[in-house]
C-alpha cells in the first residue's frame, strides 16, 4: 500500500472513536480485575464522579467518569452506542472536532450531574454519547434543506426523547448527566 492510500484510509477511519473505546474497555478490564466494576471502592479508585472528592480538589473526576462503567450491561450499552454513533459523528465532524465534542459533552454532563445529583456515585460514557446525539440534532437544524440529514435528525430526536423518558422511570440512571451532555 502506498503512502497516499494509507493516508486516505487513516483519515477516513474513526481512530478517535476506536481509541476512546479501547481505553474504556481497558479500564473496565482493570476494574474487573481490581475487585469488580460494581464495587464502589474500585469505581472511586478508577475515577468515578464522587462529589466530595471533587470538592476536595479532584477536578479530573469531571472527565474520567466517561471511561469508568458500572457492570457489564452498562459498558455493553455505552460501548455499542459509542462505536456506532462515534463512527458516524467522527466522520461527519472530523477527528479533532469529534474529540473536542466528546470530551466537552462528557465534562458538561458530569458538571450537571455534580450540580444536581450530589449524593450519588456516577460513571459512564453516556454523558458524552448524549453530546454526540445533540450534535446530530444540531446538524438537522443547520442543514434543514437536506431531507436525508433532516430525517436522520428526527430519528435522533426520537432516540433522545425515548432515552430521557426511560431515564425518568429507571433507578440508578443519572438523567442530569444525560441532559448536561446533550
């Protein structure tokens, strides 16, 4: 393969999404080996959002929760969502914009969670994933004249509404983090 073909293939791949997913899976494996991904002490050790520790000065806990997951179902749901939605949004927005979008949404979601869910331990990539959904909704508004993008945005809007409705009736789900990421 010559350099031009390699460069084109590399630029068109979703390597940021794949990198984030790889780090997330590695963290989950380490959580599991360290005592379990549902063990609160393990979750705190790996960077889950814990408000008292943030107030103590551990501000990095407003970013690290996007890599930490609580249980197998949690990482599977977020992992599949990140893989499919991340592939698409990274190609649409480009690698650096996707990277910034993902982490700014994750940060915003964790700030909202910090502000409105003070007594819970929180983790997961869903704050950032909701930010990706919000970016796709924004595309539908920006490109209203394009029927394909407009239809895609409607489908994402339905997905957001359904997810938030399920959040209202599910215990252990941080709706404030999801809204903040969105």
